[in-house]
């Protein structure tokens, strides 16, 4: 009998799979205790979208959203 284990995607994988191009360019550093998102986006909406995209795969880790909003980042 074969058992298939489901693994949660990594935070970087969910952002690189995003249909939003600016989210795919963000940098994600993850370890056992925290996830840090950094980079630049053109709006606060996209900063929030990055955070909410990663949140479901955090597990017990802390999220630090260091994304900068720069209107010229588009």
C-alpha cells in the first residue's frame, strides 16, 4: 500500500505562482520560526496581497512584511 503525503507549499512558491507580477518579484526568506517578505510594490494593496498570499502556508511561523510601497515600482 502506498501512502502519499501532502506537503504545504513554501511561502516563496506561493508568491512565485501569483498571477500578480509584482508579487512574483518579492524576496522571501523562511526558516523554522519566521518568514520575511521584502522588496518593492507600487501600492499598499499589493503589499497586503503579498502578506495574505503567504499567510495560509505560515504554520506556526511569524510573518514579517518588510515590503516597501514605491509608486514607481511598477
